C-alpha cells in the first residue's frame, strides 16, 4: 500500500512541476564525499564534537556510499536516481567530548555533526537563521548499534551560546535526578521539543523506516511548526504554528545546527555509561527558505504553516 501511495505522489509531482524553494545550506552528503573529508571537517560538516579519536574512529561518523539507500524524498527525476549518501553517527565509550580541549564531559557520550561553511558554523548563522527557514532531516535506526532507551538522547537541535535548544529532537527517557526513575512509556518515540521542552509532536521510532522531519522556524516572531512523514510519503504538517516565546530574541537566540547522538548519563550510575556502541543513520539534511514554499518531497512544495 505504501508503495502505491508513494507512486501516486511521484506522478502528481511530475504533473505539477512545482518550483523548488531557495536552498540555504545542503547537508545531503555528495556521492564523492569521503571519510577523509569527514575527518578533516570539510564543507558542509564540522566534526569536532566527539571523543579524542578521529571522526571515523569506530565509525563515529561514516558515509555509507551505496551500501544503504537514503530517504527517497529528494531523489532526482524520475525519482529512481540516488544522489546522496547516508551518513551514520555512533558513540562508544571513547566518545567523551572535551570542550576547548579541557573539562571532559564524562557524563555524556556524544558525536555531533555541525552544519558549517569554511570551517565555521558562525559563517552560516546569518544565512540559515533569518526570516523563516526550514530544517530538514531524515532518521533511521542503526539496528546493529541499538540505543539504550533508559537514557535520554538529544539527536537534532539548534544550540545558542547559552546551551539551550531552539528546538530539539529527543529519544529515550528524559534525564531525571530521581534515583528510582523508570524508563518512560514513550521512550521509543521521537519527541519534537520547543525551547521550553514542551512536546510539540511525538511518533513511534519504527526500525528499518526513514522518518522524515522538517521544522519551520520563524526567527523574527519566534514560532515553530513541524512536518513529518515516513519513507516515501511526502511531508505533511503535523502541528499548528506554535509560539517559541522563551527563545531569546535576536542573535542571542540563534546558534549551531547539530545532528548526531548525544547520550545523557543515568543518575543511578552517577554518570557511568555502559560503554556500548550505539548509533543512528541520517539523510536528507538541508535548510531552505520558505520564500517559494516548503519542500515536501518529489519536487512538491506546500505553504508554510500559518496561524
């Protein structure tokens, strides 16, 4: 049934011939992008938020070549041509980040990939965080490196300098200082959070399925909207326009665009982690303006979420 529905939307896209929206930053991994490029933080990614090893250590971040198919939403016409690689991100017990080369974050295990231009995320801020922009990303489970859902995982977010998140995607059980806390019933759900950590949208994290997200951010009015689909289905709005009023105004409320695996500690173990290798697969990562609408897949565009 899913294949039939996807085929219908592909044919609709061909007949509509909808114009693309302005692309501000493209993190869809080019077919000629290499592991060495990741280690060297070549455009479009900065790979410094990790342990002391290279980005490629224990496949902390890996481009998959033709070994795995990305989300089908952004394939070139006639939509059977793959034009990007999947990028896989994982953590192990060496994934302890040392901000500025000191003060190791022993409680966390993290490998983050940051959107950048010419080795600096700040070169992008004025481009991707003005007006109304949409952050696209697709996520798939790494079944060989499963997550431990008794922990909290922060996997996609925009982080201003105060350490808060303009929006965030969370998996697992939210960190709690209660030593008797149990895994939550929705631990296996994606949760899209606003700046105040309210849940805007949640959906089960099914394995072997691409989960496609787009988060609309109005940087002037400080509002958010969320789009979602699975596999080859075009994106659809799943929230109304939501105020993000606790986000700081102006430049103070802007920051770096991260995706990856950040695993919080478990207070029961006082920051001790299991030391397992855990990961996620990503594709379809890019940022666009809403000037000509929001990209929904297969060349289709829709209107931005409005009040």
